[in-house]
């Protein structure tokens, strides 16, 4: 294999690596889009069912979210108390 052939092979491999990187970046963007849409779907379902969650798996998760929100509210109230003490 001559020098030109070696250069061409290296150039092709570098070009392939760049193309693969571009494709992986596109895949990553699509995965991020899927994740964002799942989050939006979850928020929509939560908002639709938050006032009357069922006894199914979704209802259980809604109750967990509600409990977490209540804890956050309580912790924020604690922060305000600490600030007022100063």
C-alpha cells in the first residue's frame, strides 16, 4: 500500500468518524425530544387526573407527586421562617 492509499484510507476513516458523530448527535437530539415529550405527556395526565386520582399505577404516582409538592411547600415555609428570624 502506497502513501497515497494510506492517506486516502485515513481520510475516509476520518470522514466516517465525522459522519458517525453527526448521526449520533442527531440521535441524541431525538432522544432528548422524546424525553421532553414524555415529560409533557406526564404533566398533562397529572393535570387531568390530579383532583381525582384513581387507584391504578398512575393514580399512585399522582399521589406521590402531590405529596412531594406538599413537602416542597412545607420546606419553602420553613425557609421563610428562617429568613424572618434574622
